[in-house]
C-alpha cells in the first residue's frame, strides 16, 4: 500500500464508519497519546525500564499503526499529501546529511 492509498483508505473509513474526523486539535492530542504508548513499550521492552506484566502482551506494531492512523487523519484534514511531503523530506535529508552520518565517529 502506498501513502496515497493509505490516505484514501483512511478517508473512506472515516466517511463509512465514522461520523466525521475529530477536530485537528483533538487528533493532535490523540497523536501525542499514541506516540506515548509507543514510547512506553520501547522504554520497557528495549530500554532500561522493567517491563510490567500488563505491558508484555502489548503489540508494538499495532501501537505504531495507531500513530500512523492519526498522522494520516491529520494529513487528510490539513490537505497534506504525505507522498509528496515524504519525497521532499527524503530529498532534504539526502542533501543535508549525505556525508554527515559517515563522518560521525559515534556511528562507527
């Protein structure tokens, strides 16, 4: 699935199963909440915090998909074409960072 297809599919889901998009501010708060859930799993599963029994069955992929879902909702609501934005962002990073990471002694 492409980003464009994902944006279309989310929009169709909202129109079919939802009443409407939540407001942009509500979705921004939801995005923050979903990123926090990913952070909790990462910190406990891969970081230094101990993993609680209640966290062990959490699906990291599902939580990441929740982040992507809300991000796509925000893109749809604000008229952002994620395919174009991602391509521009990748080009920006390629120009800006083409040698930067190879010169970083911390990464060697």
